[in-house]
C-alpha cells in the first residue's frame, strides 16, 4: 500500500484523493505515510553521522524556533509543572505536512519514564498521556517516583491510539531530596519532532508537493 501512496503523492495528490483512489480511509493513508516518515527519520539518526550543511533560517523563522519549547518547573519532590510554547511556524508546518489544519486534532501531553534507556520515542519504561484543551498552557504532573528520569512531549492525536510529537522537553531527574533538570545526553534523548527539519522544499522525503484537495 505504501508504494502506491508514494506514487500518488509524487503526482501531487492529497491524502483525501489518495484514499479515494485506493478505496480506503484518509486515516489509514495518513498512518502509512507517517510511519514511512518516522522510519526514515529513525534510520537517519542511526546512520553514521555525515557532514551536514545547515540551512540558513530567516530572522522570522529563527524567532519562531525560539518559541518552540517545553519548560519544566519543579514544585515538590514528586510534582512538576510543564509549560510550553508552540510557534505558528511549526503549527503551519505540521498542517502542511499532514494536509489538515492543526486545530482539527486534539493536542496532548505525554510524560515518559526513560530511566536507564536511550529514549527513541518508543522504548520508555512507562508513559502517561493527558488530553489538552485549547485553553491549557501548562499542566501539573504529580506522583513522580524518586530516582527516576522523565521527559515530556507535546503532540497531536492523529488517531485515538496514534500520538505524533511536536515538542520534547529536556530530561528531568527525580531524587529523594528534590527534582533536578538536566540537559539530554548527546547520545540519549533525541530532539523532538526532527521531522520538522526535513519538511522543506529540499527534503530527502522525495520532494513531494502537498497537492490540491
């Protein structure tokens, strides 16, 4: 199925048109496409590092990038407040990427226990998800266990059981005395939403236009 989707995307068809062409649902097409992108991103992380020529961002894009972050404020030994800023720039990229307005999905937060693992988005010891409303700008997580390492992601729900991350926090280490924040290790927790660095005119995802409805 994914081969057919790639061929149709090369022809500029939208997800809705592809679904009609393949006699399936838009959700299934989006799922297959998202899985393809995530697998390519995962392979690019695992491949030996190569010399990368950075793409120069405009002042406006750089300003937006500074807004894209999750801040963690410890409250007590077992409690932390997560706040976030998601720029219009990243929201628009996600909307274009999935061919659907960002506000058509429900936003959600996930907290992961990543103690003892090199977190790749799928191998956490455990996780907990909370649904957000448009009014929510921060969330308090309670019941953190001592001696554990946590990280938090902000994302959107593509399907009831499918979460797509947009932002990821730094690692947070809980102890008996206090909760401390540490930057993620270089070989450990990867930056969230690395797909956003590849969604451009010169993407290695085969330079496919979004197409018309």
